[in-house]
C-alpha cells in the first residue's frame, strides 16, 4: 500500500482521532437525542383541562322512581296468574272494555299550531285518530259480565257468532249442558228448533252418513240435575241425532241442579280434544234457569276450565237485584186440576257473592216488599264462571226492555216476575266482584264500609221486618186501647233491630270516602239512607201510638176510625229530625250520582215517602157493618166444588 509521507507524518488533533474512531455511533445518538427532545417538548405543550367535579362510580344501578299512573288506571292487589282472556279479573280480553262505553272515542293530543286562519289556529296531526266502533245491542265483550235477550232463540243466535269465530281457528267441539228441571222444557225446545239454522249458517251441515272424525263442528248433548247424563255417547255432527238427544231429556223432579259438577265432568270427558292432535277448540254452553246448588265447586270449575282453555257460555235467567229468589208464575198443565196461578220461589240470585242490599220493607206502603228489579247480571257463580273463562252470561227474559218498566205480554209461564230493567251498558260500571271467597273476604277486611254493608245486609236477611198497622177502629175506648197496645208491641220489636242496623253501618262511615267502586258507593249510601229513614219512621210511629193512648177527639161526631198517615213533618224530637236530614242527604246522593241504576230507583222511591206521621179520622160506618154481619144468617148459595190442587213440581 502506498502512503503519502506528507500526510502521514503530519500530527492529528484529538478531535479528529475521536471522530475517526466513534463517528457513526455519535451521529446516531445525536439524532436520537434530538427526536426525543422534540417529543418531550410537544408533550409539555399539551393543555390539561381539570374536571369541575370528580366522577361518581356506582357499584349498583341507581334506584328507579316509580312512574305515576293516570287516575284512569287501577292496580289490582290480587296476583294474576295469566293474562288476557284467561286473566284473574276476566276483563283483559281481546277487546278493550272501559267502565262505561262512550258514544264517541275522545283522543287527547298535544298539537302545535302551524298556521293561523283569522282568529282560529289550524292544527295538524301526523298520525290518524283511531276510534272504536259504535257499540250496538249485538256487540258482546267477553268477560264483561252479562248481556240480555228476550228468548233462548236470540241467545242461540248470539252463540252462533262465537262458534263461527272458533271454527276460523280450528275444528270445534260444542258441549251443550241442559238443566233437567221442568221449568226449562220450553227453552230446550226453542234451542232444538234453532239447530238446523245454526248449522246451515255456519256452513257445516252434514247428514247421518258423514264421518264425524272429519267434521269441523262436533256437538255433545248432556243433561244435569243431581248428576249428569251424556245423551250422545260421542261428539257428533249429525243434526238429527243432536235434536233427538235434546228431546230425549226427561225432567228431574228432584229439584237439585249441580251445575258446576256437570261442568267439571264435561271438561274432563272432552279434554282429549284439547290435548291430542288434531287439536280442537272445546266450548261449553250451559242452559239453566237457576243459580246452582253446588257453589262450593265453583273455584275448581273456574281453574279447570282456564287450565284447559275451555270457555263457558251460560244462557240463564237474570239475577234479581240483591235478592236470593225470584217468583215464577205456574199454572198446572192438567185441566183436571186447579187452574189458578201459583207463584213459586226459584233461586236465581243474588248477583254478588254475598247479599249487598238491605232487606227492608216500605212501612205503610201497599207493596211492602217493593218492586223486584233486574240486577243487570246473572247469578254470581254462573256469571263468574263465564267471565273468568272467556265466555259470557246471556240473561233471558221475555219481558225485557232496554231500560224501564218490564213490558208484560200475555200470561207467560215459568217466567221470573221482574218489574224493572236497566241499561246494560250503564250497569257494566257496577260489575260485582267476581273473585274467590277468600279474596272477597280480604277486600271486606280492608275497608270498613264494605264490611259494614255486608254485615248489615246479613242482619236484615236473618231478621226481616214486617209491615205495620195503620187503621184503628174506635167503637169503644177499651177496644181502641187494646188495638193500640198490640200495635205498639210490634213497633217495639222493630226499633232495636233498626238501631242495630244503623249502628253497624255507622262503623263504616269513616271508610266511605275510600271506596273506589261505584257499586260499593251506591250500595253503602242506599243502605245508610234507607236504614235511617226506616228507623225515623218506626220511632215516629211508636210515638204517635203513645200519643193516641193519651186520648184524641174526633173532629166530627159520626167519625169512627183513626188512620195514621205519612206526613212531611217529623214531630218526634230533634234527634229524629237530624237523622231524617241525614237520611235525605244519603238518598239524594244516590239519586244524583247513580242515575239510571237500581240503587237510584230505590232511593227515589224512599225519598217519595214522607218520614213523619199524623192522625186522620174517618167515617167507615163500622157499627152498621157489624150489625149486618151479626144478623146475616142466610145460607150462602151453593158453589161448584173447586178442582183439586196438587203440589207444584220442584224447580
């Protein structure tokens, strides 16, 4: 290798020697330091903004604030196992049911004005307003309680629509359960005559040669009394066989109707149609004119039908308002026996689980017991069974009107004697509590007004009051005094009973404002008003008898009879006047708040009768009439021997 002696011999500085040895590493480190410094400088220029508040960390979600419901909503305290048509209340069905159907649906929307035309703002809504159809007499809402008609044929027509709806879902088995009682024979024949039309309208009429297995509609006919008998061995589609089975039902003279036991047996017999394929709908139709004698099996019947999703429809008689029994007109069908009408007691009520109306007469009135009213519902057990299983109760009465006095036509046999009917739509607001006995008792214990009403009603039923005497002949003082004393003893029996009724009801006065049901409000106010009014009348009557025993002079010499008559003036003391005022306030509130209902009718009837009494003398020619009776010894003309009267059948 050649070298430059000049360059090699020249001495080199220490910096040159270091650069020759460490040049590349130093350059790398210098670049690294420069970049690192730049990063540090940029980091120092970043602005840190402090938080105004330290963040809050939760280990659990914040508590929820319950949403306040509108007053139109009510919360049930009873646990509901199912929803919809099978819910415990029985009102949550496919169609919405309001307490009272409005003629036109009103929808409230918050809208903003977008233009002005004169002084009237124009509003625009992006969404259409939806309204419900106008309800008519044929609209039936399941679970609503009861609907009315004038005959069994009309009831079958209503049921035809239900059968058609069921057939649109799947094949259907209809089980007809007929009451064996003789009083129902006419209605059974009406139903038979409608079967041809029903099958024809449904489009499923078949002949006897058809195969039942493939028929969309099958029918079972059964009859019940103390037990149940299936008139068709298997469900059939043969209309002639169905009609023959109904006509083959023989009346049961035992007078026992175990309707809920019959329902249980019918559901058990047909449950295979609900569980096996091809699955069928099963619906029960009960025809009866009584409330049933086996109410203890009601809860089990409701649970079983709901479990098997089997709706029950009942065609029966309306329950009399607040009464256990109705009276039906009966004439012996055999002309060889007495043809005079008899009125037989039939248990068709009450519409509630326990009586919620006092059994008080109208003192001094010709019709002491007052009118018999339609309750707007069927008997409690049957209506609850229908309501809670998704069916409904059809109340049949030939004298039914939409609202008002019954329209009597001819001498109808085996028809309950009802004097007034009420608007069905209005009465839906006054629906009884269709709950179990345990739940009913719990509701009584939670409100003293409810409990007081039921307890007072029970007292009035166990010790019913009797009417009073108003005419007191006076031919001599001794006889007159004896008549007054007898009447006073009867009045003395009434007063403590009435005092007990009023005291029982007053225990619930403080809880009266807490009542949340129109039915219970009307019931309590009517009971308190009537109990006070009757108490004032009874005490005033007794006081007027005591006044008469002290001596009264006739206004004319020929007068011979004293008559105690109602008066607008209460003259028996300040306490009686205060109670009379309070009674008027309670009764007036019923009339104003519950117009068009049985409660209002009875309250107005009570208000129309004065609360006080006064004496009036009359001439009735008693002496001459008695003399004629003593001297009338002429033999009476012979009368034809009356036809024998045999005992009526048990109903």
